[in-house]
C-alpha cells in the first residue's frame, strides 16, 4: 500500500450528508456520479473508503508538511530565517492571528480525516462482506482516528471530540487534553484486537497491532502514566515483529521504507507532480524536503540550532564520531557540503533527515520518502523512560545500549545511575537518535519545560526564539476562529 491513490469512487470518503432539499428540474443528481445512497454497499466500497482515510495523511497541511512545522520547527532544535512573515511568526511564537493558516489548515484537515473515519465506522458495519476484513477495516479506522486525536490533543489541548457521523449542524463537547487521550486509549484498546501483526507486501503501510500498542503507549506516556505506558511498549517489544535496522540512514530514505524498524509510517510517492489532493493524478509526495532543504535546494524555512550539533559528543568503539550526526544534518564540520555544493556560510547547519541528496542533485515540491511516525528505536527509548520513572534505571540503561549499539557507540554503564541522572542521559539519547523527526515537541511538553520558569530558562539558553514564548499561551496552538464563530460553546485556548 505504498500509495493511497483515490479513484473517483474513493472520493466518497468526502461525501457530505444530504440536505434533504427538493430538487427542481434543473438541479438533478447525476446518476453516474458516486453518492452516499449508491455507495456503502460492497466490500470494495469499504476498502476504498478506508483508502480515502489514509489519503488524508498525505496533504501538505498534515504529515506532508505542516505537522513538521508544528513538531520540529517550533522546538528548540530549530530556528527560521524564512522571509514568509506568517510562517516566521508561527515558528517564533509571535503568531498574532487565530486564523493563521498553519494551525487552521492542520486543524481542518485532521478533522476531515476524523470525519472519514466516522463514515467508515458508521457505514461499514452494515455491509455484507467478509467479517474478518470488516473487523480489520473498522480497527484501522479507530487507529487513524486515534492518531488524529493524539496530535490534535498534543498541539491544541482542549478540542471538540467527534465520535459519530456529523454534519454542519452537529455540536459536540469540547474535551480536555486528558479526556482526548482517554478516547485515544479506549479506541486503540478495541482496535488492537482486530489489527494484524503484519501485512503482505501489497498492504504495507496499514495500521498494525504494534502501531496501535505503540500509539497507546505514547498517549499514556504524555500523561506520565508510566506503568500503563510501559505495558504497551513491552507488548511491542515482545511481539518480535521489529528490530533496529543495521544502517541508521535506512530510516530516512525512499529505498528502505517499511523496514523492520518501522512501526508506522505515512506512505508517500514522488511519482506525480500535480498540486492538490483527492483528485486523479494529484501528488502523493511529501513537501518536507523542499521546505526544509538547504539554500539552492529548497526554501530553508527551518534550520538547526548549533547546540544540536554539539550534542553528538559520543564516540564509537573505534573512536569515530557518532554516525547519526551526519545522517541528521548537513554541516561544514561534518558533511562538508550538501548535494555536491560547498557551504557558503560555515556557521549554518541544515536538516538532512528526509532529504534526497543521496539520490538527487536537487529537490522539488514532492518527495517520495515515507515519514516514519513511529519507529522501534523510539519505542525502546520511551520504554526506557517509563521504566526509569518507575525507579528502574538499570533496565533503562540496557534498552539505551541497544539503540547505541546499532551505531557502534560505546555502551553506558548499567549500574550507578539514579532516576535523576538517567533522566538526563535519556534526554541526550533522544536528541541524538530522534532529532528532526517530530518527537521533540511532545518531549518538551512531557518534561514540563513549558510549565516553569526554570524550564523556560533552559529552553531560552538553547533557543533565543523562546524569549517570545509566553506560558500558557504558547503551549497550545489557537483554535481556529472560524470554528469558534460557528460554535459559540467552543472556548479559545488561553492567551489568544
């Protein structure tokens, strides 16, 4: 399932409910066009509707681009020199408008994906089809809805919770972040039972039982429910479905997708070069490579703070530099150049993860590299954190050493750590393993650095943009004003 191509009938994932208005002679429904009365009849309809759900991940406002701005660009890992005033304000915590496109588009299209999930969950149970496949499709829809709600809760906090098929007149409760996570966990507990451990090659990219367990663990982890998170991560680890790939770089290239380390990744293709979504021939590529690309290659909207480069101090057993550094970033001191070009300014550092420099001399708007949302190394480090917070630093160290061994680093001691010193070690390990992958915002929130003067001082020491950060305002993105205008019961996030 490398590509989520939509046929005309698969567009029914977007069909709205009938208004019930009478039609005059000049306003007739074309019987050759798909509609909800003709759809939701066959097994093929169910499969195509689920394809429409997955396609919602591929657009620029979700995991193709805007998710990366929100979860990497706004953290202390990154900074911007973009000339785009709106994007600049968004990335440096000076967003003045509650109608800003970066947050509003992300919100709108995540809820569009949720709407499609709810269509599947409402209509597929009534289709006469293979029962095992029906259960799997319903479980996939629950996973996808959970994924959307996880990111909405993380980034927006108090959100409307839509769990049934809605129309323009529907009003639903606005729940707290904790209540949204509770829904995620409840849905994933149901989904796990009917999701397979793995798929055949034709269906790679669909949600698996391991992906559901890992996402459930993440929802627990963000709430610091350490034992519950640990149980989910242990389930992933003990499934024996996943292993670290020998070459770290294989996690970020097009030629090594859906590998043994991948637990869940968004499928992209660089084959089509047409703007748009949900139309035949529209691009299914991600746009990160273009917008994060270095000068002369891309727009360079997001660059790396020098402290991230300096974090790679560990040496390999052979005495070499941690190989993840130069897989993560282009730097004059490391890679020496980028895409065959020398650095014009040796002080600048650019993201290399998810770039196509190994196979191309430039970038265009649409990259075929899949975005790995959950990978096994992350699960090992999250399990290490969950165990350490239960005062098991030695068990945490053993998991850390699995991740370090993959890139040939000397192991850390398995004794002598306290819970507090292991916390410091784990934060270092997550930077060197996961920088630029969209995990940093959730880490900072979980560490509580947004919530105290000491935490903000730590962030400001690494990233001057955090001088603009005002708590609690900038902990959350603004709920789009258009939604508040429609439903006066919605409360705006603090400070907007």
